[in-house]
C-alpha cells in the first residue's frame, strides 16, 4: 500500500484519454522500492494501459564526469530490471520539461518522483505547467513525507526527531511490487543506448577533470551489495565505531542514496530486521532517518539553502564580529583543492575526497571547520567548502551536502564558547583527532 500522504497532484487535469501511463523517473533512479514507480503501475492497471518510464539526461549544475559515470551505471541497471517487468525505459537527452512534454503527449497520466532542491522543484513545476495530462508527484526518497513531518524549517535534530518518530510507524512499511497487467506492445519510444557508457559520457561534453571514483561503482546491484556487506561486517558495532575514520565502519551508502539507486525505506527495513544490537540499529537509523530527513526539511523550506546569508542570525553575527581576527594560515582555493596546506590530517581528508568521491563524515566536519579557520573571510570559507564538496563528493549537490557544509558554519547547531576566528561557532582541532583515533594511520592510508 502506498500512503496517500506521499502523493501530490501537480495539476487539476483528469486522468485518461491517452495510450499509456508515463512515469518520469528523475530522482529515484531505481526499479525496486520505488513508490512512484509502483503508483504509476497501479494507475496503469486501473486505466487498462501499459506503463512507460522515461529519464531526462540533462545538464546539472556542477555535475562532472565522476557524477555522470556513476549515474549512468545505475540507469543501466534500471533498464535491465524494468525490462524483466515488461516496462520500456526511455532515456533521452534534453531539458527535463522538454523530454517529458514530448513523451506525455500520448499519456493518460504523468507520474513523477519528488526532489528537494531548487532545480528539482523547478523542473517539476515546468513539466506540470506544460503537461497536457494529469500530473502527480510521489515522495519515495524519504521515509516520512517532508510536509507530514513539519510545515516549517526545523531548528535542528532535537526539534524534528520527535515529530518524525511520532508518525514513523505509519511509513516504515514494506512496498509491494505491482504486477504490470498490460505490457507495452508495438515499437517503444526511441531511447539513448546505455550499452557504451564511456561513449555516452563523451557525448555529454562534461567536465572530465574529476575522474570516476576509484572506490565506488554505481547502480542498484552495487548498492545492495554494499548494504549487505555493511550489515554483515560493521552494523553490530556501528554505535561504537562509525565515527572513527580509521576503522571505516560507516555504511558508505550516501552515493547510492544521492542518486536514488537504493531506497532509504529498503535500507531502514533491512537494518531494523537485522540481528545487530538495538543500540547499533538505533544509531544507524538516527543517521538514515532523522539526520538525513532534517536536511530534506532544510532544503524544502529554505530556498536559499546554499547561500552564506541564509545561515542562522547568531552564526552570521558571531562570524562577522570575528571576520578581521588574525588567521594563523590563509589558503587560496587552488591550495585547498590541491591538498597543499600545512595540516597532514586535512590534506589526507581532501585526498580521500578527490580520489574516491567520499570523505568519512567525522573528517568532513574537521575539513569544513579548518576551511573556516584558514580562509580570508567566513564568506570565502563557505564558498570554498561548498565548491569542493559539490565538485568531488559523489553525494554533493544534495540536501545532505548543503546541510553538512552549513553545519560547519552553525546550521543545526548552537552557540559554543567564544574563540578567535570562530566566534561562537563550534570548533575542532587536531588534538581532538589524535585523542580519539589513530589519525596517523588515516594519513598513511591517504598519503
């Protein structure tokens, strides 16, 4: 059963009159545990029509070869999985509203998934305004629909947590795969081939300076394999080891969640159903549900989520008061990017990021705090951190990334003891790394 709270009508046109139901897959790039896909399949059965799925391969701000390669590997998985259900998958290059408008001309109903960033919301508004059929959007990349949790931007985890947990049992339910009763017959819509991903990437003419990840392969098959490995090897001690970058005991699922290649609901059910200790499962679900969906709340209700001036008033005030404090070190954007600072721990974190597209979350916090400490101004620091995160992280350009960078500058946090440069922003230092971890082993790994 798909909860009605997940479904949002985007126009008032009645369904019917076309040849098929069209699911525009954009954020939820998967064929399993996808509420939007299953809703579209259910509606197609009710209309006694086939289902067609499309994807718009378009230019995305700050996306580069690393991101496109990972995404296309996932879309290749989707094509194979949909084919087994008799559902044609059409991938076309172009602006999403153009691609969707063309394919929706013969549709009785257009179903979309939901995205939370400005550009994702604008794509869906544009498509709804140009669609000649009914359009609905279905939330499937969060466990609890954002507007069911809260009607405003939440202060932090402590304010959103009870609101999520109060209604979480209603949504923490398995999703049934809907059999497609009316397979598509005849010639399917023309589609871009995904057999040669290198050729597709070359045709995009995107920034190729950031090479594909040396660590992660894209797709739902890789995502499920990684999740199984995490549950088997690391979940039992997650509550004790996840913050240690040397043990590397985190889930490594953020790239797959970013591209919608795995469902957070699927993950939550597998974690909840495991034999791991309750403390370990609770700690993991806190990150997957509360912390992740706090970032969705942030981007949904704050349209300026990636702007320095949108930071909390107290944070802007304290950083402004200390903007002219003497910095012990000041680095340029080029030095940051090249991992050319005096700090071996910061350099190691940047090298991990540049090579793999991933940085351990504890190191990412340290990384962001040091950019604030060693930049000419806090505004410069914010822009540098956002640029590096979006360019190199596989999960950059994402609500979690925007919230994570902003956290380094006071978002979803409180005022701390006042210090030079930081003001009342929480600070982190190398002594803390040395006290908590074998940080030299981390440096050696990324030397």
